[in-house]
């Protein structure tokens, strides 16, 4: 039986709704709609208007939130495993945002994997998601997924064979416009850019010449798009500087109200000197719609909702802010016959599993004995002074625990402890200097200090004060750069340890 999916693409100025019936390889659009949000906080009124226009009952619901409701950060992490990234990402992001991590829901997508993983993190307010769900649930909607408007459209583009590896997606028309950059067929950057002056959608609604070319509308559209293109170019320039990458999109993809004007593609092409493609997901061979839907269909306004409806639902695809306390609690209802069939299959599986375990027991026992001999051999080689071996695993844990309790540095004199080094560094940092140390790394050869301060002179002052320490033979400023805000100086100082303390 076909499954119905309802998708709501919510922006600050409008809601687009698409309902599809999912077949084996196709999606049939069975309903669609678009309503304006006339004023801030007008989601309830827009939802009431939609309910008057269409039936929204479905098997599952997927929604998006406006891009400007999300904070984005590009960062690197020394992990490749998605689980480890998910566990540590909130703590990395907390230092980059002026919010408590307890107030945020954090999701991410991997941009690139190398020695380190390049991550695009997206953070949304818990309070906003809670209120958003409350409003939707008041109308009987409990979405399985909360994505970001526009992101599923880019994922649809990346599945198309003719989409280049590097490209730029733009949704233009509202009070805020969305840009998404993809590199090597992965989303690398998401930003929202406020419109300067009246939004394009408002300019087009004010058109009065009944589908005839209007020079005034074209002039205002050209000015608005020109300002937007400058902001996009500046954002791309900043991304190049931050990542040290050669970022050059090969094509621009456009949707949103601006895509309805015939001059939009030309204006964007002239600004970026790139080919421009107006998105129309309805042309996908896997998408079907009857004549009644085709008469209502407007790809510029509804494509993002359609992409949301046909997006993959598995974890790790796009973003999803239904996490933690907001995660969907699934309920499963099955019939008696289905339970009986499941029990029969389970019995067969358990029987086969028991047989397999019986056959493998002998080999596992031999393997266990062999591993026991290997553990004893490793323990003997590591701790040759221990003559009586009863439980090599437990004895090795005790030895390792004893080593960890030692606070002395390798190959250091007995009176040189890590705490002594830290105390000496702390005492020599001048109280009059505004300094924030973010990381200290200590090894047997050197100490590496990373932090931030107010001026380059403060960095020099810190260096001179540390040079007076008897613990270090040389103090070097490895780097000192102004951060993105322009108000702080990030620095890295390397202190070479003496092989023997002065007496």
C-alpha cells in the first residue's frame, strides 16, 4: 500500500506544503499549497489557511525550519567515526557560540575526511524547536524529521548526474536568502543573507502590468540581486580565507520567488560569470503529478517542500533536530498473525544460532587458551621483574595504574613535576594582561601554549615573562594572528624545556 508523506517547508515569510504518495520507485504528488506568513509569528494563521485549502492527514510528516534560525560553524575534528564526532562536537561548538550548549541542539554533516574530519555543524535553539513542535502538534502534526530549508534540495541536486562537483545553491526572494555551497559533491557551507531593501518577493507582488515587462520592476530586481551577489561573493571570499581552499563553483542553482522572473538567471549569470540553472524537481522522471496538480504547481515556491518530502529518512542524511528530548518515540502495532509469523521466524533463527554456537564452541575454546598464553607472554616481557603470575590481566592493570599515578614527566629530574611547570607558567603570566589560555600541551621536550589576548604587544610581554623561567631554555612565538572578529589576537607559544634544571 502506498505511503503518504506530508512535507512543510517553512520560511520566515511563507509555508510551502507538498503531499506525496510513495511507490516502489516513484513519488506521486497528490496535494500542494503555498501560503504567505503576513507578519512575524504568523505561523498559526498560515497553518489555519492551509487547513482550509487541503487535507494534511498523512502517514508521516517531515518539516523544515528557516535557515536563519540556525547557527552554522565549519570546524575540524581529529575523528573519523561519526559517533565520536557526535559525542564531542557540542563541546567544540560551545567555545564558538555566545550560548550555553544546554540551550542548543547540535547536528552535523561531514564535509571531507582526511587526517582530520572537516565538519559543518548546525545549531538550533531548544526553546525554538520546542515551541515549533508545540505549534505543529496543535494541528495534529508530529514530524519525524526537522531539517533546514533548502538543504534537502541540494541533496537532490547532488544525486543528479549532470550536477557538477562544485556548485552554489541560492534561494532568493524572502527577507532572508539562503546560500548553500557544495564541494566535491558534499555540502560545505550554509549561510543566510538578509535582503537589503524590499525582498524580491515583495517587488514581484507589487508588479501591476499584468505579465507585461515592467522596467521599474526589472530595475529594482537588478538592484536587489546585485546587492545579494556582492554579499555572496564576500561570504565565499571569507570561506576561502578560513579554509585555505580554492573555492570555485561551476554552476549556480536558483529557486525561490526570484526564480519566477525571467531576468533572474541573466542577472545572476552576469554577476557570477557562471551558468545558471533554475531548479525544477518536478521534471525528475521519478516524480509524477496529474493535470490538476500540474495547474497548481509552481517549482520556484514548492521545490524545497518536494525535496523535503522525497528526502531519505535514514540517520546521517541532511540534518535533523528531532534529537535528545525531542526524538520521536515510535509505537509499533502488529496483528496477531504477524506476531505468530515473527515468532516462527525467531524460533528458526534461534535454532540455527544454537547450532552455530555449538559448532564454534570447540574452536573458541582453543582460541581462548591460545590468547591466554599470549597475554602471559606479553606480561612477562613487559614486567620481567614479576616472578609470580596468577592473573596477568589484573596484574597488568595494577601496574598500569601505578604508572598513571606518577606525576613525573618522562626523562625529567625527580623534582620537576607537571604541576610545577604549570604553576611556574601561571605565576609568570602578568595579571595586567588580558589573556585566555585555551590549550597547554606538555611533553618531555617542550610545552606548547595556545590562547588569545588583546594585542600583539601583550603576546610579546607574555613571551618576555616566560623567558625568565629556569624551566625553559628557549621561548618562541610560533604564531600570532588577529581572529575573525578583529578584536582578539590568537597566539601559539612554544617553550623548549631544559634537560637539567639550573641550581
